[in-house]
């Protein structure tokens, strides 16, 4: 734990693997830039690894004023204990006021151990971050310029805003895609600072024997159209309809968490607070009730079409178009209408046809 | 020989089953209508521990922190094969965030001096996945998160396949370790019929005290306390008294527990109220669906 330090920087943990930066730290630099400007302090990225020098300029281009680099052979492969030791040394040395991590597999392994070692707070899976003030109940003291950590909680029935006013740094994790990726500026200037940390004679506790990585099969963030299915799809077999409609529209397949839990679709397809956040031109939600966690991952879509047999499903409260009906009937009708695309226009304007 | 395992279990509201009936008229969730369940991934952690005991010998102790009603998950663990169950309950622990919770649990676990601690990867009520890694840090146990397969355990060394989302790794570490277990790791064994018969009456002292207070409302405090003690002694004689620890038992520093020990504070809670939507409704007919698709094509949303 460090003291409250109003001059402290805003930090982003620059997660990288095998010399490749993840998207989340770049997205976080966009949000971090905004927070740092509001607080009038520098924005810094913290880059740990081995042979990673060339990544620093990229972090500057995405908005970092400073990049703290620790290049050491013990940091080549990520493991919580080693990274924690180095990261906590840097926090104690530079006393940042805000530290942001991506809520990736690595970030969710790493950030809690940092919070535990520093005895500070950590809010998981924030869907928004702002700067604001807080007055504790029963107190008149106003804490200004705090990080407001906003996230759905309790099954999505509430939105909680969390603060952390006495034991700093204020730390939060954010899922991939939640913050908008900033446009890089290759001409931005920033400082690259090489940091020394005591790792001599240190023995990492974990032996990493094998590493297997697969490319993400699904590009949800880049998709123009997403067709997503939820528990209401009913069976894995029915879920093929979601694929058919997506293929027909040249779109990607998404799903709710319930659909992952039921085995209808792979976790890579999950959209929402604990999945991917998307902003497509068209989002078709079929058999998705629209719990807040799901909503958090798709409500910024330009157009939302909900197909649900329950007219009271929450999804209709924020959809632009709605069809109350059985998706097993509706989706084939949509596919038919799209395939006959050109004819559709005349059909829509013609006199009522057969039903 | 064998390995002593401690499994951390949590009783959680069943947030997966928020249905229409669980919504109040004002559109917010009626928490009381949600059943409390064994956190799903904690069942997989328990299964991993039971599997280790079955293959290599040792013991499985399940601990939970919460109100006395959390004993339901402890009984469930006993039905499935746990050797010992411990309830950690204390008013002074109320309001603990993940940091304070991991402090309290790690202090309790230290008293048990296990070789392996197992947690579910995350709990469905908060999805934070923080408490396991934080317990590991506090105990200085090596953290191995996202266990999908226990590949080997010999000579105080464990080898594990972990699922990191975009792939997998095989890692090895010396004991003691803390494992967080994925729901893809195994299939939790069901409760054993004989074990249900044997442990269905197992209770913690706080539950017995609650029962006595309800059955003898007229009795004075000393009388109730004496009756509670009698009943607890009788349960203990049959091996059915669930251990109950408080913050004093585990010698926790109160500065790190409960609200005082929690750096994160709630600034604001907004209930989600479902308002009526302003969406344009189309009918599930060929004609109406065709009209919608036509409109989306005309405004270049699709096509």
C-alpha cells in the first residue's frame, strides 16, 4: 500500500507475450489518457519482458507520456510471482495513483496478487472509469479526483460504483474491447525509462514446461454484423440457425454467457462484461434476455434487433427493432428474405402477400 | 503419506437463474427470491481435491466464510466425500472485499498447514477471480490458476495443464501450491446416499444456537446457551458437529478484516430498472420480416 499521492501518475500494465502487445493495454491507454488529462498528471505504461525494447515506441504512439521498461531474462515468460515482485517494486518507487490492467487470463492472474502484496483495492471487469469525488457515509471529508470504478454486480441487477480513497494505488481491470482503441500517432514524443530491479539470484517458483497458443477463431471486434444467440435458442442444434443467419449476412457469431454455459457455443464467442465488448453496425440478439452483463458488451451497437418469444424480456428495453416470436420460425424467414434481397423491397411495398 | 488439501467454497446467490419471478414490480431483482447454491466452480475444486486424496491419500478439508446458513455448502461437501468442514463466521468479517476475505481465509488456512489449497476459478456472484490468487500471495504458496488437468503429483512436485483462454500451458511447481480450478477440469461426483444419511444432521454451533432460540423463545440467555451446549456436545459425540471458527480463533488482525480491512468502498449503487422500450416492433410473419430486412438493406446496414 502506498500513501495517497495526488501527483501520482496514471499507469497501464502493458501486457505482452512473445514480443507482441495485447490489444487491451492499447485500449487502456486511450482511457488512461483521458483520466491523466483530467488529473493533470502523466500517463505511463509499464512494460516487462525480455527483448521488448521496440514495443515502447508503440505505447507512446497510443498515448503514453512515459514507458517504464524492465528487460530481464527472468521476465521472458510471464509468471505471477516474478512479475509481481518487479511490478510492486516499481509501484513503491514511483507511487502511481491509478493502475489499470487488462482483464485477460494473464491480467486476472496477475493483478490480484499485486493488490494483495500492496494491500490495496482492485475492482474487476470495470465497464467504465471516471474521475469524481466521494464523501464517505458519516463523514464530511470530500475526497476529490478519485477513480470511479463502475461495473455491473450481483447478477447484473445493479450497477456499482467503487472507490478507493485511502489505500492507494487505485487499481482496476478492464475487459478487452470495453475501451475504444485510440488512433496511434507515430509523431508523439515520450520518454522511455529503463528500470533496474533486483532479480539477481531469484528463482521463479513455476517451471513452464510447455506453451501452446491458438489464434482466436472469432473476430468479434472487427465484425460489421453480429448474430448472437442465448439460452433461448434452446439446443445446440438450434444454434446452427445462428450460424446460418450470420453466414448469410457475412457476419460473426456471438453469444451470451448462458449459451456458453449450456455448451451451445465456445467461450471465444461470448459477448458481455466477462466476454468481448462489441460495437457493430447491426447486432441481432436471438433468444437473449438482455441481462446487464450482456448489455454492457453490446449496447453501443449502432442498431440492435431483438428476437425473443418473451415480450417482457429486458432486451426489448434497449433494442431498436424487435420481433416477439419463436426464433426457430423467425430466423428462417429472415434468411429467406435476405437471400431474395432484391425482391424484398418490392415485397415490402407491395400489397399484403400470403402469410 | 498423502497430501492435505484445503478447498475454499462459497455459497452464492444463483444469479444464473434470474427469471421473471425474481424481478420485483419496480423492475429490480428480488434477492430473497434467489436460491443460494454451492458456487459451481468450487465444486470442481472439491472434485480435484477428492481425486487427489483417492489417488495419493491424504485429507480434504472444506472451509467457507459466511453466515451460518453457508453450512449448507459444507454439508454438501461432506455428502460428496470431504473429511472435514469448517465454517468461518464472524460479524466483524461483514463487508469484507476480496482483499479482506483473502486475508481472513489465508489466516484460517495457515492454521491447517495444507500441502495444496484449491479454489474455484471464480464465483458467479462477482466473477472477480481475485480471492484465490490473493490467498496464494498471502500464504506465499505458488499460484497455479485455471487448472484443467492434474498431470502428475509426486515427490512434493505437481504438474498441471492450465487453460489460459487463447491456449494452454503445462507448468510444474514444488508444493505448497494454490490451484484455481476451471469447470472444464472434471465432473463433480454426486452426493453419496450413505453419506447423506450420515451427515444430513451435521450442524455448526451457530446453527444449533439459532434452532434453540427459535424453539425456546421464552427461555433466558443462559438457559438457551446451556441447551445449545448440550446439543452441540451430542452432535460432537456423533462426529456431526461442524467446526466453527471466528476471527479470534484464527487470530486475525481486525485491522485487515471486514469494512476496515477493505480498501474498496461502495460509492454508489444504482438498481437496474427495466423501462419500457421504444423499439419498432415487427411481426413474426414472412411479410413483416421481409419489410424489416428490406429496410436494413435500403439503409445499407446489410447487403
